[in-house]
């Protein structure tokens, strides 16, 4: 994992994790959060959740601080992880994240729903719009931004609040 982009903005901050082909969507979400909501957004490229989990297990066994915790030290705010894989992939590192941090994973928990990646991401709510929404919901849940900001964002992002849950449809 490495920090691909550090925000120069002050104020409320969020950490976005992206890996592989979805990383451009995460970067676009970061742009929108900074431009439209004046939020500080750090973007992290996660090259392997499995390796992060292995290293964290080994660090725990050796009584050391994991690479993951060392990297996130001094970078506050909720963490949103977006992946084209199932959410269980980024969930591998949940146990080694700072326990006072909200961690939300977005992933494509299924397949065969569309003929293109964009439609798949929209169906499973993991495209840039849903990364933005997840970050805003996490900040609102922590009382760092107003809930009305989230409600307005749903409309502005073109998200249908009545859309069926992708895991149950």
C-alpha cells in the first residue's frame, strides 16, 4: 500500500483505498469530494490486501506495529475501500485497522449482472458515485458533516434511493 495522493486541504478528512482497475474511479471520487464538498481526501493504492493481512499477522506475532498501521498513523478520518472484487478481499485487513476508525468496503459481490464493467460497478454500488456517497455517509455518521449534505448528494449524484439492494436482487 502507498499513498498515491495526499490532500492539501484542511478540515474534515477521509481516506480512500483503491486497487487495480477501480483506482481511477476512486481518484474521480476524491476530486468530487474535494471540489464539491471541500473535504480533504487522501487516496491510497492497495496493491495486495492479502499481503497486507499476511504482514499484519506476522507483525502481530513478532510484537511489531504492522505496515498498515504505520502508514495510516497521522492520517485521520473514515476509510472507504473500493474494489472490483468481492468485499471480503478488503475485509481481510479490518482487524489491523485502528479500532476508532470507520471502515467501509465496497465491492462487486456477484457476477453476470451486466456486459460491461461500468454497469457491474453501478449495479453493485461501487462506482465513483457510491464512493463519494460512502465517504459522506461515514462523515455524517461520525457527526463531522450535516446529514442534509448526504441527502443532497444522493440527488446530485443521480442515485436512485429506491434502487433494490444489489445483494438481494
